[in-house]
C-alpha cells in the first residue's frame, strides 16, 4: 500500500512551503516526490506509534517530521481526505498533513529508490 500525503502550511518556513511524500506502509519507507520550502531528504524510514507517525532520516533514523494523528497501523485508516497537524522536528515549525491518495495495488518499480533493496 502506498499513501500520498501533502504536507503544507509551514508558515514559519515559507508561506508556500509544501512537500508531497509517498509512504509505503509495507516497506516502512517514505519518499519525497516534490517540495518547496521544506528541506527533506529524498527518502527515509517510517516509524509508527500510537497517535503519531514519524518520517525519519534514512541514515541515522532521527525524526524529521511528526504526523500527529496519522495512524499508519490503525484500524480504519488512514483514509483519503484524512488530515491532521504536522511538526518539523528540527525547528518545531507546525503545519498540516492531508492524505491525497491511497494506492492499494502492489506496483513493482522499474528502479528501486531504496539502494539496499536493489538485491530483492
């Protein structure tokens, strides 16, 4: 399952700051598809817990962005249109997340974004 999330309204950074990220629930990875004003790496690791999901750095696992109320493993969610607050961990800038799309289909990419998955 791949979930497309729109991060926005980080006015402390820039009034037009946004990022579109894909979260792969099965691989527990995320990738940044487009962005402006939010400096996130091109991909990272997902950690989900009660009440929040963390988008983390791919190298050291440090949290980069916290999605409050985004229940990646919860029953009945996430669902398209779901929304909540987000916080950048580096400077506490606050914004929002919004689920734009959920793709239930298993799609095998032509090229894997995640280098360590190349041999799979």
